[in-house]
C-alpha cells in the first residue's frame, strides 16, 4: 500500500477535438484514453461515500497484452494475444459473456529487454462507424466489423519495427485511420482509408515512437500532432503535409502524448524536462517558440490529465511521484511522497481522479474547491495492470496481464 498523497488542486474540463468526440454524458469509451482522447470520462456516477471495497461482478480470461479495452454501448472490445495469434473479441459488458472472437497469426520475436513485458499487443483499438481498428505487435493494421467480428482488411507489418515493438494507438479522423508504421529512423505516419485500407497519404520524415497522435485545429488548419522517434511534429490531417517540426529526442523513445491548450503544446519524455512551446503561423510559414521548461518533472510512460490550468500526472523521479504542474508557468506547485508507482493510468471523472497503478492498486481521490483528498485505495487485480481502466457510469473495467474484470461502485 502507498502512503497518502493529499494536496491542493483546482478543477476544469478540457476536451480534445476528434471525429470520435462523444456527446457529454455518453458512457462509451471508444478509443485510447476515452471519448475525447484526454483521459476524461464524460459519464460517471460517484457515490456519496466510497465503500470499503468495490464489488466484482465478473472476471474472465481474455488473453495476454496491455491494450486497453474499449466500450461501445453494451459491448466491450478487447485486443489480446492467444498463443501465436492476436485476437479481437467482443464481450457483453454486463455479464462478461463472449459474443464473438476473431484471430489471425501474429508470431513475434522479442528482444531480450522486451521479454519481461511479454509479446503484447499494447496498442488500444479504435472504434468508428461500426468498425474496429488495431495495430498489432508485429505492425499489422487491421479493420474488423464491430457487429460480427469479420475481418474487413489488413495491411501486414513490415520488417522494420520500433525497438520495443509497437505501442502507439490508432486515431480515426474523418474516414482515415492514422497509424505510424515502420521502425528505427524509418517509418511513415500513415492515413489508411477506413473502408478499404488503401493508403490516402503518408509522411516519411521520421520513425515511429510509442506516443499516440492527437487531432487539433491550430491557426485554422486541422492537423495531427504527435511525437515521432526524434521530433514533435504537426502534419496536415488532409494530405499529410508537414507543417512544423522541432527536435525532441530521448534516451528511451517517446511515449507521452502531447497536451494541447490553444496554440500551446506541452511535451515530455524520459529524463527530459517537461516543456511547453507555442505554434506560430505567419502566412504559409510555421514556426515554434519556446515558452518554459521544468527539469524537475520527468514523464516516462504515464499520460497526465488536465485539472484546471494544471497537469496532474506521475513523474519517474524518486520511483514515482504524483505531481501538479502549472501549465502557464511550468512550475511544479505540488508533489506527493515518493515511491507511488512505476506506472499509472490516470482518469478524471467529474470531480474524481482515478489512478490505476501497475501493481493492481486503484487510487481514488476527489477534487473539491482547491483541495485534493485521497479517498480510497482498492486492490483490483492480482497481476500487473498496465492497461488503462475504462470508467463508465458506476462501472470500472480493469484489464490485467491476461484477465478482464468488471468492478462496480455500489
């Protein structure tokens, strides 16, 4: 058990912009990091008093991997590994009953350093217009019919892969499936046609990272913003044209998604200062301007959530410290005690912060005015939990190494 981490924080709702935007109050969780790709649950029923224990309604074996399940209406879609195959399956969210399952061969050879984390997959599916889209551990991009499980198309992975295999999660944007394919120093940020799988555009300026892309409008241009292997870039969502780019190499590949507030972008990486810059457009010319850096806040694998005008996240310093970073100045205004977790998946649900730590412990806290109060810690798995929780209504779906469980707040 970790020590308590009470502190002071503010609260506001910051939404991304994507064709997967879900109306306020929807219970769906259709892609990586939720309805708006920012770790915010748009529908959550917090209890007046948190119980001493959560209620486990069901638990089923689904296969290995760290891909987050996604929730659409009354179905969970789970992307896992079963032996030498990757499997996409649909599960009844209320009962855990299997509805359909589709597999395809995807043998993977792991480097020695990657073996402790297993053969994946690690990429979360995306749902749009009745279809599911996945990026396999070996680089295959696949589309499935969500109603039946039928495989609609597949683009096989190539011989080049990132050092630790694939990890980024697809983004669906106006009929395009955006995936960064390829390997070390060579790759293509690629827009596949969602219906046919045909390549609509590709940008080949850098290799892929493990950071998932986001979609935004900057200075009147809709663009994909993402960390590549050695840069942070803005690419036109329409045709893949590079709009702007700045160097951002790290010693262990880029993982953290950019946070966008207006024309300001905040980026972070392993043993690098968390930093902010502004995107500037003058006519057809695009440039970026430095705003601030904080060398005391390192972010490695945990994506934070916006809390007012501050970022709540987990730093790798001192074996895991929760922090609160002022996004205007870059100052760290609050920090927890050390040794909280190696990794955590953080969700903001109304005035509640939920953090699933990698050892199966679920931290729940509440924001009230300027106060953060740790309310409960629950053990929700007996195996490692690297996939993010899915929060909807009074339900929390938790995927560990090989099992999926539904916990409810009664």
